[in-house]
C-alpha cells in the first residue's frame, strides 16, 4: 500500500491534464464572451444595411421594370 501511495503522489500526469483542461476552458470562455460582443456589432451593421437598401428600393426607379434582366 505504501508503494502505491508514493507512486500516486509522484505521478504528475493527471495534474498536467487538469492544467490543459483549465486552459482550454479559459480559452472557450474568452471566445464565447467576444462572440457576444461581435454578435451585437453584426446585428447593428446588418440592420443599418437593411435600412439603407430598403430606402434605396423604395425611392428607386419608377420605370416599372421588374428587374428580370431580360
């Protein structure tokens, strides 16, 4: 039993795996938090683009063209 205990206390492989797990978790947290800010920016950008396109098409040509190109 003493050999097992000494060997268990000297074994560092599990500690390394836990450290890598913690690092991966912190990286995932950083990515997730930056994505929420990016999502807000993208939503406002696409809303702006949509309003510009809507105003351009509503005040666009009144020639009656269907836009089929042909």
